[in-house]
């Protein structure tokens, strides 16, 4: 990985891929945030198309080298660039939940919650036309948070999602609701929140028995 990225003619994609692998590989002893930071900086410098993924990788590298202010700044730029260029193949929620995680880690709980509320606001706005998209989007966010090990932000989001389900704004038998409820319950079980998970799983069972 390092050898390819260290070639003088290495392209931006090669540098970004190497940086990402050094930041996220499963074997923790093989992670190398300092080298990844150098590769990610060079990827951005050589990126003529200004791809959001390069900025997001650089943001993660700064986060893992404990420069959270720079990580937040760059992740915001990545989110904005994704909007500007309409990179529809990039999941918007993934970028925004990553930003929420960085904000939470930097001590900006209000900023993290604001980002999550924005995501939920978009979900609610789709409610009248395609209700299943509300649940699909919500679960995409929650699963993305778990995959990124953003457990504290995930808990915040689960509270929001649970509140939406409890409010009755979304009819219990609407498409996707049962799947969303059971997924949320399973996530809470994984976090050890058994008292909160049980009523959700019972609710799912009741929905599916109707």
C-alpha cells in the first residue's frame, strides 16, 4: 500500500486509497495515521476534480492525529463540495453523520445534534410522498454511525428516532416501520440498553402480527 502511494507518479485515487487503508484497517497495529495524513494531503493537492472523498479522508486523518478542529473544518468542506457537485453516488447521510461524530468528539454537542436534526428533517419532508424513504434514510444514518464506531452520536440519533416512532407521526403499519423498529431495538441490545430495546422489539412483533 505504502509503496504504490510513494511513487512520484501516484495518482490522487491511489494516495487516497492508501491513506484510507492506513486509517481504517482492521489490524490496529498496522494503522499509521501520520503516514496516512501525508498521503491524504498529497491526494488533495493532486486532485484536479476536487472529489469530496479526498477531503473526507484528509478530515479523518486529522481526527486520528488528534487535530479535531481541522477535521471538523475539512469534513464541512467535504459535505459542501458533495452538495455543490451533486455526487449522487456518495451517501449524503454518511458524510453528515461523520461530521456529527467529529463535532461530538470536539465537545460541540449542539453542533452534532443540529446536523442530526437536519438529517431527520429531510426524512420527515419526504414523509407524505414516500414514507418508506423516511425509515430507509433513518436506518442508513443509524447503521452508518455504528459502522464508524460513533457510539455516542448514535445514541443521540436513536433517541431522536425513537421519539419520532413514539410520537405517532409515522403510522405503525407504514412500509418499513417494522424493520426500522427491530433494527433500532437490535442496536440498543448491542449497546446493552436492554430496558429500552424490549418494548421496541415487542412493538415490532405486534406490528407484524396485525
